[in-house]
């Protein structure tokens, strides 16, 4: 036994010494697990050992995660009982420095119009479905036609937050942005020629770039022309295409969750006071007032909001907040995370489906309601299905037609029993209504008949059906049930933050309201977020030191 132990120990020492050295023959590292070569010229496992940390994505700032009190600790003067305080923990993430502006959204529209010209009947509703609703500015007893005609496109409003965008459109913008950012990252690192990006816009390249299609079936992007559009990496036969393990592809842009948005708005890093930690910070800035208390700029308003009946900006010549409608982004000081307009200007869509109760008993880590788990559809050839010419359109309840996918993207289907069987963490694809108080979430659900269950549901909003026939005519089928008791359903989304139309009460980051995801207004915009992968903090100087036992 002792002899065996000595042999095993000497073998382990040899392997250990190999793990700390470079491979002299292949030029790569050596595995600490097996002693095999890594990244060597003689083949073997490929690993990006030069990766340091995720770089800050374009347009965003870093938000270091932590714990905080989500919800309202102060008096609930509205008696809504929909933002009761709960202790939550948030992982680190990135968030847009400002709201998405008109010029940022116009870049998106310009891309869609050039790549998917609306003159083509197959693409007609891709561009039209992405257009903001500029009629949101109209008021039956107010003159707002100037904003209706100019707010989106006039250069005077270029750096103002985009409005008239519903939740579905905001989500699709984030998906498009993900592909454009990853595309330029691959150009920068030599995986794709720069001509490919602009060739798509100019019509010289058929098809376009999709991140998921590139990762799962790279030969399918750019209409199958990827071989002729590869960059300098093509010379390296091993690294022709980037993978997730390459560290080049960023996670997706998306709408922030309600928990992320509220945490970022509070920005507790600027003050370590106990009351702030317990959720008593009233605004994104320090103090209990909306006016600047510092010597420089004393008395100035710290956000763009409605100060009283008929008072949207103050007296001419001494305007309190410098704006009557929205204001140009960065007009006010950022909070301690470096985020602008987390109170006032426009309210903002977040990702969550609305429910009055936040179920922190089941999750107090990265809380989010709205998960729908999908998987990639696999064809008979064993490869993922690419949607080239088949565009799926959906008619929203207000009659607007939106494209649910763009050509070149991967087809996705809900997860089935193979993925959910005997799992303890989820049992279905759609989890928007999980534990939300209705009969379907109770342990006695199967005791109810279908009619009884339909009547007992807590969130039984009317089920209207709106669609268009082959001629484009709108067909509306209204729910005539007498048992509907709520307007809340799985298509109702949360929006946060006060706007130029709101009184100071709504500037509190804890406040929450909801709208159907297909509706748009003149005071709701959005900003994007991105998850951070890897370490919680960006500080490179934090190391763990183990003291030797004496």
C-alpha cells in the first residue's frame, strides 16, 4: 500500500509540474486535469486562455450586483399593495447609459428598410411593424401636431428618448442590436471581413448576420456566402469560425428585469448608510427632495417631471427643469452608477410580466417573472432549421402586424417533456403564470372542472382575438364572458420610473405600473441591459490569498 502511494504521489507531482509549464513542442499550455496539450499546434483541446474579462458593451455602463430592498418601504399612499418590500440579490450586469434615443432607433429603422425593403411584399411588414406610433402625441383637447410630425425624425430631437414604442418592438430592437454588435466584434477580431456588414446594406451581399445562426450553423449566414467573407482568421485552419469559447461573442442585449432596473436606479453604491441599504432611499439621488441642495446649481430640479397641475417646466426665464415634454438625454446629473434619467424624462419598459405580488419565497436571486424556455428546432439533416424565406408575422390586439423573426434566424420551439421530465427546477416551457395565485397554481388544480377553473382564476382578463384575413382585413372577436374580473394577463408588462407627465411620487424607483405589451404612449421609452459573465466585480486587484498554517 505504501509503495502504491509513493508511485501515485510521484505521478501526481509530474502531472502537477507539467500543468505549470508551457508546452515546449506545441507552444500551448498544458491541462491541469490530464496533462494533455491545450492550444498546441499538434491539435487537442482549444481554449482561449488569453481572455481576461468581459469588455463593456457599446453604450452601456457596468452595474456591480449586490443585495438591496426591492419595493417601497415608505408609506404606500396609493394603497396599491403591489410593491411590498422584499430582500433581493442581483448579479452584475451592464445597462444603457441613457434611454434609447430617436437617432439610435432611426439607425435600426434605416437598417430594416435597406436590408428588407418594404416595397417587397414579403418584407412589407418588417419595417412597418418596427415603426414607432407617432400618433401617441395627439390629444383631443391639445395641439401636439408638431411632435406628431417631427419628434422621431427631426434632428432637433435626435438625442431625445424614443417614445411610441411598445414592449414587443423594444424587445425586437434589442435582438437586432445584439446581432449588429456581435457582427462588428467578429470584424474587429478578424473572423469576418468588414465588407460583409456594409455589403448587406448596399445589396452586394444576400442575407444577413444572426448571432445564433453563426454559432450553430455558421455556413448559413450571409445567405450561405460566409466562405468568401471571412477575415484574416481564415488563414488559421483551426479558428475559421468563432465560438462561444472564443470569448468574442457577447451575451444578448435585452430589456432589464424589473429587479435589475430598480437596483440600478437606486444606485446604493454612493452611500453606505443603513437606511439606504434597507430601502429608504427615495430617489436615484441622495436626499428626500427633488431640488439640488448643493452650492452649485442650488434649487435646480434634478429630473424632468410634472411639478403641478398645468406646470410641466416652470415659469419662462426661470424654468425649473428646462423641459416641457421630454428632455435631451444627459440633461441632468447621472446617479452613482453613471446612469442618466433613471427618474423622470420617460418611464421605461422592463422585461417582467406584471403581477401585484412579487413571490420572493420561491426566488430571491435575480427575480424575474416571464420565463418562456425555448429550444432550437432541428431538421431531418440533424442541423438547426434556418428561417430563410418563411417570416412569421403576428397581429397584435391593436391590429399592428409585427414580424416575429427575421430571415436567416434559427427557428425555435417550446421545450417539451424530454427537457422537463423529472426536473425539480421547472416543469413547463411557459412559466409566466407560475405561483401567481390562480387556481392553476394550486395543489388542488385537478379537482376543478374546466368551467369552474375558468371562473376561479385570479387573473382572468378578457380573451379577445384579433387577426387579419388573406385580404388584410381586420377581424375582431371580443370576449363576451361574464366571469372576467381582471385586466391582468400574461401579456401585461411592467414599466418603471416617472416621466415628464408624472408627479414626483412616481420618481421613486420602487414604484411600478403596467401596460399591455402591445400598447405605446408618449411618455414610455426603454433602455437595454446585458448580463455580465464571469466575475462579479471589474476590479482586477482583488485576489484571494491563503495563509500558510503554522
